[in-house]
C-alpha cells in the first residue's frame, strides 16, 4: 500500500495505508449510533472520497514516527487474514511489507503505541509462529491503556476473547506491554493523552516536534463531517455520549497549537504550526 513521509520539526512521520476496503452502510449504521446525516445520497455527494450510496470507504493507517532518539509506530494495523479483522472482512494488512519496503526491520522499533484495543489498530501487533502468537516487534515496548486491556479481558464475546488471546495476552506474556493509565511522555516529544468514549482507554498521541505539534487521533473521529459536528454519535462507540463530550472538548490554545491537556481529530493527524 502507498506510504507518504513528511518532515515535521525535528521528526519524520511516515503515514502507511495498511488496508483499504469498503463496509456496507447497512452494516455500519446498525442502530448503535445516529443515522447518517442527510442519508446516503447526500453523504456520497458531499463526501465522495468517503462514501458511495451504499458503502463507506474504510482506510486503516499506521504512523511511523522517527525522532532523533527513537523509532515509534502508532497503531499496528489489522494484521493478516487470520487475525480478527481479516476474519471479519476477508482482508489482510500490508504493514509488514510496507516496513520492509521502507528498509525498516521489526527489530528496529523502540515503541508501539496502540491508541485503543480494536482489531483494526492492534491486529498487526503479533504474528503467528510455530509455538503460537508472539510480538511482531520483539524489541519494542507496547503501550495500551489498562482500561482497554481489562475491558477486553472481561468480555463475554467469544470472538473478542479469542482476539485477546492472540494479540494482548502474547504481549503480556513477553513482558512487553505497558498498561499504565496516566497521561505521560513515552519518549522525548511523544505524549499520551486519554480521550475516552470510543473505548474506555482510548488515547490520542501528541508529537511535540520543536516548531510544530501533530496530534494522532486514532478513532476519536471516524467521519469528516464530525469535525463540524462533534455531537454526532458514531456507530460502534463504547460510550457514545462520552465520546461526544471528548470531541467537543477539543480546542486550540492561545499560541495556535493544540494544548496537550485537550481532546482532539481521525486516523489522519492534525498538524499545527507554533508560529
């Protein structure tokens, strides 16, 4: 899949498109959230890059952040066809091949930040081996909010428990999973911010790169129109009302950059200059 690299201050960000597919609107807007504003025809006309009259164009991105001292992956994609997301939609992520094309070995990663526990963000964290599932990035410290870990661990859903055993449990067993819950600094310039609602432990990641800041928002927003309508209750949210409050609390601070204490934008990153 295509990747693009941008220099941001003293850092370099590579956006990797792990998978692109479509999800039928009837399956997506299943009654767990608000109906699509204006209906399918209006969405397809206003946002043709995102919607057709019967489907949503789904794209999962991972972001590789290279700073002067660390190499970090933000989200790990969907994994292979045998991972949870692949079993659902019959697709496979391209992250391993994309990293190889970029000259990056799995051994090179220092940190893997998982914005939340859903399979399209965590599936590529592990790989199947003859002895079972193991961390894909053997030297990396994985960061996932403890509330998400316990939420999935206590699930009554058989498929979610299988996913936990294939993705989260191997990271725990290897001693590579950091489940701390405080907002904190992972490495110089990279900060974790709790933005709950989509899942109990959902996080955004703030990159402070000298003259610029970039916010990686995970699934804080799903759709372009939510930038102007943070109160839209998206389907599939753990707590839709809390997710709306979190989105609404996003605001720029006085110097034109995003305040690290605030909530903020989608799997693309929001970038602001500090001029």
